[in-house]
C-alpha cells in the first residue's frame, strides 16, 4: 500500500491568524483598510469565496458588468488534468471548451466499476462491490484500464491511480486524500486559468488495507456489464453535466477498445438527475433499473443522491458518485453498495479554511444553501476555522433556502456583520446572492 502523506498546503494556526489580523480582509495585494462602512463606497474590500457549484466560468455568464466577480476565489475537487486526457474528452464533446469539472472523477468511477467486475468475474454488484476498494490500493500500480487489465489477466493485483488522483479508498469507499483546485475569477468574470493552483488534503496512509477477495481466474467471461449514468443534464448543476457525461462516455469507449469486461463490451445507459426540486432522478433511476444496469454513476448533487440511494442499493445495484461530497455518505447504511471518487467535505473544508486564513481574514461570514452539501461543508469549514484560532463570534454561518424568491435578508445580515471574508456555498442561486453583495458594497466587484 502506498503511504505518501498529503500535507495541508497552508497550516491554519492561531499564530498565523494573529499575525495577519492587521491585514483585515485583503484585496488582490493581500491587505486593505478594515475600517469604514461596508456600504459606503467600498472603503473595505471584502474577500468573497465560492465552492464547487459556483467556482467555474458558467457563473460569470450571469454577470454583464466588467469585474463583477474579479478576485473572487474558490475551492473545488480538481486535479491538474493531463493535456492528452482533456484532448480525448474534447473528441467526445468538442463543445466542452475549457470546462472539465468532475470529468476525471466520472471517468475513474466507470473504470473502477469495470475493473471490480472483471476481478470478481461477474456483473453482479453484490459480488463485485467487495473488489472496488482494493482496486485503488496495494498491488501493482497502473494508470489506465488497459494497463490494469493486463495486470489482472496476468493474475496480479492492480492498484489504479486514476486521472483524478491516487484514489486510495478508505473502508467507506471514498478517497483518503484528494487534490483541490484554488481558482480565481478575472476581470472578464471568467476563471483565470493562469491563477489556478492545486493543493492536497488528507493522508493516503489512511487507505484500506483490505484488498478484497481472491480474484476470479484470469480471462473469466460472463454477462454484459451495464452502467447507467445519473448526471445533471438539467437543473441547478446542469453546467456540470457535459464534462461528466463526456468522462463516462470516454471511459466506456476506452474500456471497450481494450476488450471490454468479462469478454463483452460495456453498455452505457444515460440518464438525467435533474435537481432536488424535481422527481427527475427518481424517474431516471426507475428507468435505469428496468434497463438492467449493474451500477449507476451519479448523482452529482449530494441531496439528489440521498433521495435515490435507498432505491438503488435496495435493488442490488452499485452507486458510485463522481461529485457527492456530503459527509452523510461516509457512514450511510448502503449495504456496501455506495462509493464515490469525489472527496468528502471534511477534506475540502480544510483546503477552504486554509485559503481563508492565507488571505488574512479575521472575521468570516458563511452563506450556505440548506441541503446536505451546503450545511455539511459550512459546518466543516467553520470547525476548521475555529481550530485555526478564530473565536465563535468571528465565524458566523447563515443557512438559506436555495428556492427562496430573494436573498435580501441574508445579504443584509452580511452587511450588518461586515466581515473580512464571505463564503458562498451554493449552486446557480449564487449569482443572485453575489449580485446582492455587490449592490451593497461587500461583494467581489472591483
């Protein structure tokens, strides 16, 4: 088993926060005057942070005024994808542009499923689920389905290092360590790729030591593996749909080019997850189950997955999400059938808290949507900030209804708080919240 440790890139310590107190909420140069009225002409530049669903260029499409998002930063699970991988994605969907969010995690979810089924010698998820964690740790390293399959066919034990990172699952079926991107918006309200940097959180040494049962004999054949997708083609995470779908399609294509699984080509059944305001996911899951899928890749939204996980696992089908981050899944009663290639929020919260501390924020307001993702990440971030030296009254969390007609009350609470930094944990509704912050002089607008 690999034992490389991923240290937190920035130590959030009380001493560091005290040293940075004089900086208040820094602007681009890391410091600014912390005095003045927040609504009185921008005397204090507030640092604004996003996460996941609002850290991407699609958010900027909702803003016409130059510099409306300039300097806003955010964290999201993100690996520095190799150019050849993004080139391959673009052959699947030339319209992706430069948006590849969770494409690597989706690709890896499909490859892990395929390798587990081949090792088990069956497409029965209740059998091959026992092999999934072991594919990510111990054994001989490999970084493609073909390379891993060669190891399997030679009677060996593959240790898949995916395009999204080393994976290295813990017993709960999720990464022990992960890469996070820190991205920043430029004056054109789009992500400035030149400013993107990567940090690592977690410890790969925490990965499982259980490599699973003995594999089936090399070259075992069997019934066709059918993988369904439950990805956001509509709803408030629809911008994540195209790269995730491309990742799934590319993985199936390359698996089949390598000879498939159990002697047959893998079949892909696609489906829309919608969002938590509709029953699209339930309808899609029912259709996928009727189509005989053995595993479902998705959903992207943690809340959507919580709505359908019992339906999927009760049918004896494996669910593996490329984007769920809620901590609720770590101990969920899923009969061992739920996995995820995205890291839990407990890891992202460390990266986010480090970023907030690095910028010298001495008071922080957190605006989070009221769902499994929003409340979980907000609380984990808050706890990391408190552990780093901030006091209870220096970190204020406000939970909002993402379906509310407006967010005037929440914005006003931030105006009254007048913090150095504001974290917005949301999806498409984030643009209205940030617009409100800008109108009140405490947004990212420069």
